C-alpha cells in the first residue's frame, strides 16, 4: 500500500499521525495491551502500511473488533488479507475465520479451508484444530490427521478428539478388515488346490508313460516267440494304451474343471462378503458423520464461548538505589494481583448480564526474574519481570491469541 493509501485509510477511520517520531512494533503492542487504542492505531498504521505483517494483522483485528475506531469488517479484511499474503500464520487463520463467517468478505467454506490450511502448515495450533473440526463431518481420516498435528503441538482439546475419532474409525473399519482377511485366505486356498491338482496330474502322466513302455516291451518279447500274432498284439496294446490315455486325460480335465469351479465359487463368495462389508462400512461412516454433524449443530446451538490464551508480561523497574530487590519483586506480585482483580471484575460483570469475560484461569506462571540494570553496584537499579499465561473464555469478539506487556515503576524510560 502506497503512502497515499495509508492517508486515505487514516481519513476513513478518523485517524491522522500525531507525530513523525518513528515507533516500533513493540510500542504498538504495548499501547494495545494497555488498551490505549488511539495510540496503538497511530503507531501500527504506518508500520502496517510499510509491509510489517504482524502490524497488519493487529490493525485488522482492532478494526474488526472496533477498538479505538468504528467497527468495520470490510476494512479489517483488507489488512488481514495483506498480513496473510505476507505469510503471517495468525493472519492466515483470521482470514479463514472471516471467510467462514462471511465477515467483511464473501462467505466461502472453500476459501476458509484454504487459509486455515496455510496457517496449519505453519504449525498454528488453532488452525490445525479448526481443520479437524471441519473435516470430522465429511472425512474422518483427514480430521484425524489435523487433530494429530494439533495434539503434537500440545493442544489438549485436539488430543481428546483424536483419541475418540481413532477409536471410532477402528470400530467402523473392523468388518472390512475381517472381509479382506477372509478373501485373502480363500485366494490362498484356491492356489493350494490348483498346485495339488497339478502335482496329481504330473504323477498320473508319469505312471501312464511307464505303463506304455512296459506294454511295448511285452509286445516286443512276444514278437520273438509269436511272429504270426505280433502285429495283432501290437495293435491291441496300442489301442488299449490309447484308450487308457484318453480316459486319463478326460479324468484330468474333469478334476481341473472341478478345481477351477471350486476356486471361482470361493473367490465369488469372498468378493460378495467384501462388497457387503464395504457397503456396511460406508453406511456406518455416513451414519457416524451424520451423528457428528447433528452433535456439532447441537453444540453450536448451545453457543459455547471460544477459549483463548492471553499472555501477560508484568515488568517493574526501579530507580537506582531504591527500592530493594525484594521490594521490586513484591511490586511485580502486586501488579499481577491487580490484573487478576480486573479479570475477576470482568467475570462479575458478565455474571450480572453486562459486557465482559465469562471465565478465566491461570495455566502457567513463570518465576519472577530480577537483574541489576544499574552500572553502580552501590546503588542497584532492579528490573524484575514475570510471565503468566491465562485461558480466557470471553464474550468479546476476538481472533487468535493476545500478548500484553504491563510496565510499572519510576525507573521506566
């Protein structure tokens, strides 16, 4: 976007840069975390206009949520798409969400899956879980794959859904596997029967050949003693041999025909069982998908609140010489206690029917880390920080996770 495009957008949302001083993305995130939305818009807009994909993503979310500016899904979609096309995985997830909801763009399940997939391939766990949820009603194998990807990235919800879906697929495919094993056994039995028949045929041919040689030897011996009847004896022996050979050949052909017929019947029966098992499997999978679609519709009707992860970084910096390290640590603890009091107040407002958060819980709390920022050992200036991760169920419109940095202390510059 050129400079003129940025200026037009600023005019459209009622925001003009207040200063020509360059600001960083961290400044914009800090202002956003402190809910200083006009300041955040002022900082993030030129950064986004300059091609910063994270600034583009944050600006799109602020405009979508109406933070510091009138809510405008169409304008939010413009910034979100720029962020997504620049490779930002959260921006790609947000773009999939906009297409799925039809917010600011045309509603398109196909486009939603395309953007979710791009984000999921960059290991964004929310996109991987959403793809699993979408595919579960139509392609259980594909849903199982994306739940597995999210599970390996530490998503506990996807872990539970992966386990349930794996058991369901195994139960549905069990009859098909049994039919395939039966068909394989029938084929092996037919091959053994054909081999045994070939062996018997070769044995009979060998015996017939030995018998013919014996008859010829007898005829030649009689020829020495009975010259007058030699020709008659040879003709008789040959005729008997031909009759016997023909009889043997007819018996062999009959046995081969019966063997092939039994093998064909066994193969046809196995194929019939396999087709029946496949039809039953497809019907059970269709019924399972229908049941899951109905369950998903019921769950959607219940309107559960989405669950997000908010990361809050608390930081306190003292002036040189005061307070002590322990006092600086205590200030970080007080800051965190104050923020969690704000969480509890938001929950209370929600319980009273007012706008707010539905619930929150702390999922990880790192120890307080302190180090001396002063060059004077006699007058140390302590900087202490602590990171906390919260799981927040919120009634506020939001996309993706949030990171806030809360700075306190007289030593900040």
